C-alpha cells in the first residue's frame, strides 16, 4: 500500500480523552475549553460511554469513561481503560490518551501496518455502524501514539451531526522514546503528516498533546 493519505484515505478521525467519570470529566473539559460538550451514547460491547465535541467537518473529540451501570465486557475495554496505570493517570484529571485514524479499507490498512493493530470489531450505536481495530488485551498501540483504525460504514460521520462550537484541532504532537518506530508506522498508514513526533524526555512515558483553538483561545490538551 502506498504511503500517502490520498491512496489510503487515511485521516485523523477523532481524539480520545479518557476520564475517571463522565460527568466530572465533562465539567473539567468544558471549563478548560470554554464550550459545552454534546451528548454521546453508550458502547454496550465495551462497557463505556462518552460525550463529544466537533473539531471539524469529519473530526471530533471523544471524552470517554467506563460506564458504571454497564456490565463488565468479556474482553478488556478499548483504549487501555482497564490498565491500572491509565486509571491512575485519569484519576487526577482527564487525559488525552489516544487518537483514531479513519481509512477507506480497514482490512488492507491493518495488513499494511508494521505492527499488529489488533482485532477488527464490527460495532454499532444508534444509526452509526463502524469497524475498528482493538488489541485483544485492550492496550494502547504504540503507547497511544500509533492510532487505532476505524472505517465508518454508515452514510453520515458523527461529527456532521454535532453542533459547531467554533473549535478546531490546530496540531497533534506525540512524544515517544522510539519515535522512529512510530514514524514508520505512520508512514505505512499514509499519516506521516498527521502528527508531529518528538523524542520523549528520559524517564517520561509516551504522551500526546493536542492544540485546540476555540472561543476561549488556544488550549492544550494532554
């Protein structure tokens, strides 16, 4: 597969911000960005629920948390939400832990990745149908820097139905001790320009930073 966004149809689809609780996370993020989030829904297969913020015509931010009223799923939840280290981090405040890339052919894209993207799951919520890669152990690929892949099989993208709050993703940055490996993965996906990569500081874990411009100005989400 050629390593270009034109050939793969690859693009940043959404950012994943995890919170220990959906209501408290919503209050924190709304205060941080100065705009309200839109209702999302529940993911029965994963035992999670979310709220959403439009960042562009086919781009959004997802605030996600474990749904305390849902039964525990038979497999580890996506986005590393069952990982004790992730839970320790988001207990302090919501964190940008991952991002998801949209593609035209998820089977071909997953096959082209240098490292396994995980199982391809068929999921649905309301009118939306999609396929997404989820590692069997629920881990974050590349420490969160290598994106999960998604292919939307419904005619409308979720961002198209969200209210426009005037927020735009200006830049996505990734920090990793093995940034060259992450870079090879992104190039194989045709996503070399989607994220600016930098070496992580000694002793620091991999991390993501998104710069979002909105009515309250430029805000950092990490």
